[in-house]
């Protein structure tokens, strides 16, 4: 005779996820924001060092991801050259920075192997990001405001997408690329990222309102596109996180991916509007 069982426990509500990682995420975010804001305000070699450490560290994660082995001595040389290119941008200008990145590519060619296209692609990607971020910051106050504007849109987009997606859930945005991302999160990120960017736009510039809306929305969408692009690359190499250096966030690549296309857009818009020697001014003042 079979024994009767009590009712099965109710399954957790669909679309809801654990919030156990919220504390580490918030603490890490506060530290990162403080460090970034300080480096952005001081500028010069401090900002260059911060950019070099961030993107040099991101390339280290890239190298370990594509090789799936501990960092080799020549890999460490490439990481050092990528990071050094930021300092040389401040010390000697963009040509010195590009020459250093070209040297890193030569080291990659010397290593050879089946991962060569990915390795050189990583050097080019992170090198262009370093040059773009340094050019956006420039030397004046406009570079500080441009960095604050860009960072606000990206971070508010990320935060809203994270909280909205976890709380509301719903249909997946790109299940074959990133199963955790939802349309509700994407739309929530777009709404808050655009709104927050517009607030900064109004406070720091008297440029037309509609330009601020268009730029903020475009940066927000591109931020999410950068996140999905990195997710697709990680899925190709069958890894979940690029690293674990940032508690609650993963690796540097996981934290910087949303900036990628947004930085490129800022440089293109600002450079085409006012020249590539005044990118921040061209972005903000119309």
C-alpha cells in the first residue's frame, strides 16, 4: 500500500532569479564608480594608467579565453604592451600608442598558432578602445563631462536591464546567445539609460534637447549590443564569465563590454562634428 504524500512544493515564480549576488554587485559598482570618477577628473597620467590597467587586464582575459591555458610569457608581453599604449598616448601622442599596439601585433605573429586571428583581433579591438577613450577625455573640462555622460547612459542601462529583467522576466531577448537576458530588461535599460543620459545632457549643455534624446538612446542600444556581442564570443569559447576579478560582475571584459560600441559612436559623432582633436566638444556642443 503506497503512502500518501503531501502536496508538492510550489515552483518559484517564472522569470524570477536569486538576489544573493546583489550585495557584492553593489559594493563592486560603488568602488568602480569612485575609481573611474577620480581618474576621469584628474586626467593625465592617472587616467591613462586606469585605462591601461582596465583594457590591458581585459586583453589578458581575452588571451586566456582564446588559448584556454594559463598566460604564457609572450602573452604577458602583449598584455603589457596593450596597457602601456595608454600611458604612451599621454606621454608621446597617438602615434606612439599605435606603434606600441603594432609591436604587440608583431609579437602575436611570432607566436603564430590557430588563435592568431583572434589574438590580433583582440589587440586591435582593445587598442582602438584605448585610443578612443583617451581621445574622448582629452585635456579639458569637456572631456570630463563627456565621460560622465557616456558612463551614466551605459551604467544606468546596465542597471535597469539587470533589475527589470530579474524582477519582471518574460520573453528572452536572445536565448541562443544569452539565456538570462529578456525583452523586459532590454526595454527597461533603454528607458532608464536614455532618461538618465538626457538629465546629464540638460545639466551640462544647452544643445538641442532632441539631439540628447537621440544620442542617449543610441548609446543605450549600442551598450546592450556590446553586451550581447561579448556573450556571443564567450559562448563560442564555451565560458560563462571572462574572469572573476570583480565580485558579483565577473571579469573586466564583462564590465567593459557595454562601453565598446558606445565609445566608438561618441568618437565618430564628436570627431565628425568638431574634428578628432575636439571629440568631447563635438559630442556635447551643437
